[in-house]
C-alpha cells in the first residue's frame, strides 16, 4: 500500500473558500518535497491496523485471514481434529508485524470463537461490543492524561469482517440483531462465507436478499454513503456497495499440480486452485481465488488493504471513537475545575451504547445540502 495515499476523512477540513484566489508563485519553492518528508516519516513509524472477524465456527475465518495477508496468522483446525465448541464466546487476539518492500504493518487480528454456536444465542454479541468499547476507553484514558505518550498505542478495532453463512435464503434474526448494534460502533464489512458452495445464480440472488435486509433494517455497512466527499468517492464506493456482501473463498495452502505449486484447496474431487484454469482431467476442478469470474476475494483484499485501509482508520477515529468520546464526556462531570480539566467516571458495567453514525450521516447530508445552496 502506498504510504502517501491520502484517504478521505469524514471529519477532514473543508477546502478553502472559492472566493480566496490562489497566490501566484514567481518561482520554485519546494512545497512538493513535503510529500517526501511524509513518506520518510511514515516508513520509519510504520502503520497499525486492527481487524476483527465474527462468524460461526466452520465458515473459514482463519483461512480467509491467512489468504488475505498471505501469512500464517492463525492456525487452522485440521480435519478430524475439531475443537470442542466453547460454552461461552471467547475473544482471542494475535499481533504480527508484516513487512513488504520496506513498509511495516503492525497487524492485530481478533477472532470470536463461540459466536452463534449455542442453542440460546441471546445477547451473545455483548462480549464483542464490550471489547470494542473497551479499546475506545483505553485510548480515551491515555488521551486525557496531562502527561501522555507521544504516540498512543492504538488497539481500537478499525474494521469488523462479518461472515454470513451461505444458506442461500436471507439474513438470520441473529445476524440482523447483531449488525444493527455493531454498525453503530465499528466499520462493518459483511461477506458471504464459503461462496463456492453456491452456484453463481444462487450467490447473486442471496446477495440481493441480504442487501434488501440491510436496507430494510437500516444497517449501514462500510463504506457508508453519507461519507462520500466528492464525485470520485461516490463512483468508487457505489461500485463497492453494489457488490457487498462479497462472496469469498479462502485458500492458504499450496499444492503441486502438473509440476507447479498453486495456492488452492484440496477437495475430494480435486484441487480448487487460485489460478482459474483446469489442471487435468475432469476430476480436477479449479476455482480461482483471485479470479473475479469465480470469487470476489480480490474486491475484499483491495477494500481492506489497497484502497481503503487509511479511510477505515480515519472513520474509526473521527466518527466511531468520537461518538464514544462524546458519550463518555456527557456521562461524566465535564470541566468541573476549569477549561482544561476533565473528570471521567469509571465506565459502567456492560457494553456502553455509543451514538450511532446515523446522526453523523444526517449532519453530513445537511452540510452537503447547505453547500449546494451556497452555490
């Protein structure tokens, strides 16, 4: 990912007024060198990205993460060695440093084994929402210190990938109830897990039903329409929104096929390969993980890494964390000892409810309407 890519931010400063004319320059000054300075500084500091995966057991979450970053982030359970179903939802996090062409990425992955695996799944989302808000609280407590660190460790969840079971029908009540709460606190990217179990026609019909469920129940997944700042963002994000949820297939093992190593999955009828071509007789079936004709994994990878990684972090900081921060400050006795004093009470037990992005979206739409009226 290009460290110089500047993603749009919902709370970024607006461009200068068109009434202010640009200053005519009489010669070269060297302003463009600022980009080189930012690149050097970014390369030294590196980048942080925290991602959470949520879904039932057996949907390929670990495999998808390994495929996404082409690293062994999680150990996948071998066939025949299935782990016992957890009695309660447990959150597990692991941190790795990935380096590519001199760019270092500190990646933290949080898994949620046990989600939706019980007979009674009432309020099974509370540990997940509590964990997300706990990371906001940690960042807030560091931020309000009089003497704080120069670089506050960022453990806030920047994106949550939600795995929808490939039932072929529609979202389950559990999915709807959880997504309605989740989209208010974090960026949510839903995907259709194990999409190779559906035909192309079934997959497209399933996608349209899910999109209808999201609209009906006012579930705003990433990228949110109200945060499109210009026509270029609107065009790009509209194409992404039309394909969400992405139909994905993961493969993190290499197999030797016709004398060459391919990234794919070995099945009873052959190897599902990552190159999109037949590797032998009819017994070999190859489904391309990186071929758009077979799978939408490239769209998910481009969204999370290549094009929107910084934007995910910006929205997390400027919208979701800001909503939590405002909520916490309103709950406590704000500024009791002067203009620079903040007294935060301890967080109440259980996951706190932060204001949803709907208010921010409404304000963004109002600002957009005002700008149109001005012109």
